[in-house]
């Protein structure tokens, strides 16, 4: 039950930060952004103390670690793949144009419009 209360309290802190941002509309933008960041920070701290929060932040950390393992293609590989895609698109455009023209010709021939 305490986890549910913490989650609700975390949500209320987050909403309070957003409401504070709009209530301070006549104040400096820096102060308004600070209010949102404080609300988000406090909400994150309270949420982190729950079981669901631990799982969520663990998932986020695992995602970051996995993203760092990604091997990006070199510039040469990127250029080669881009050229390959352009060539394939051109070939498919010509192929589909020929299919379209031939179907159009056949339909006109079948309907006697030719």
C-alpha cells in the first residue's frame, strides 16, 4: 500500500510542478522552468523509492548501456548503403512504370480502345 501512496504522491508533485509553471506565468521564464525541474526532481526521487520506480529506472539504465553497445556504420558504409538504396528505388520505379504501362495497354486492348 505504501508503494501506491508514494506513486500517487510522486504524480501529485509532478502535477504541482506543472501547475506552478502556469501559475507563475507573470514571472521570469528561468523561475518557471526551475519550478518544473524541482517538481520533476522531487517526483522522480519519490518514484525511485517504489518497487515500480526501481524497475523503471533499472530498465532505463539497461537501455542506456545497450545503446552504448551499438556499432554505428562508418562514413564509407553509410554512403555505399545510400547509393544502393537510390539505385534500388530507381530500378523499382522503372519496373513499376513498365508494369503500369503494360497493364494500361492490355486494358485498352481488351476494351477495344486501342
